[in-house]
């Protein structure tokens, strides 16, 4: 475990960057907002990170109180990493960074990797209220826990239970939403996002 580097500045922003300013740290947080993840799953969903750097970052994050590591009971018996309450408090930080970075997203480059669940946080920014939302996107399915105060924020694949709302959209629409070029209510009104479900959340989306 490497010693923590510091800016040695008496400033809360500098102190925060002492902990999360290293390359990959905040993207690991993004992945762990989906709940406990195995090392192999994290490595698969962080294309470009080396095994050594990922292992080092995870150790640093555990030391700094952002994550914990635990062993799953049999038959899983694998180790998983998950965010602590302190780590989960970085959700609004990531959301603010994502919002700030929308103008720089631009067109997808041939070298750009993409995962369906990377559209989860932009969609979460657009949703109000509380509920389980399933999203069917051209790149794949994922689900959102809108308004959840603890636990996973999103997850890969279909919703684990009957969702309060189901959104169906193509990748082009998802990309436009992520780039800030299109607002969710506009996309629903234009028929680019289909909303099904009888919950208050679904009705509000259809009537926005």
C-alpha cells in the first residue's frame, strides 16, 4: 500500500483531492455505486486500467475509508468490494462532474469503450422522486434505484423486481441525454423514450 500523497494545503478541496484525485479512483466509485463488485468485474468494466493500478487504488480506497472488502458466503466464496457511507457520499460529486463534462462528451470516438450502465448516472440526474426504474437501451439493460438513500444506485441487467417504471430508448437518444442536448421530458414527448408502468413516477414522466 503506497503512502498517501498530499498537497499539504489547508483547504478542504485539496484535502478531498488528496483522497480521490488519483487517476481511476472516481471511476472505481462510479462502478461501486452499483453495489458490491468482484475485482474481476471491476477490471472488466474499467477498460484501460492495469491490474496493478486497480489493485493499488482499491487498497488506497480501503485505507482511506471509501471502500471495504469482504468475502461472500459459500457457494460464492469470492471477495467483493463495496462503498462505505463515506464513499457513497461521492455520488453528488460524480453527478456534478458528469454535468460539468457534458459539453466535452462530443461524438463517440472509435477508441471509446462504452457500457450500458455508464448511462445510468446521466439518467438518474434527470429523474425525480423515488422508485425502481428499468432502462432498456440499445447497448443493454440496466436499472436505477431513484431516490435511494443507501444501497446500490443502479445495477446491470433487468430490474430485480417489478419496476415502478420502464424506459425504452435507443442508444442515440441515450447519448443525446448524456450530452445534455436533450432533456428527458422532451424525449418522452417526442416519442424517443417510451415509458410504461402505473406508478406515480411513471405517470409523472409521461405527463411532464
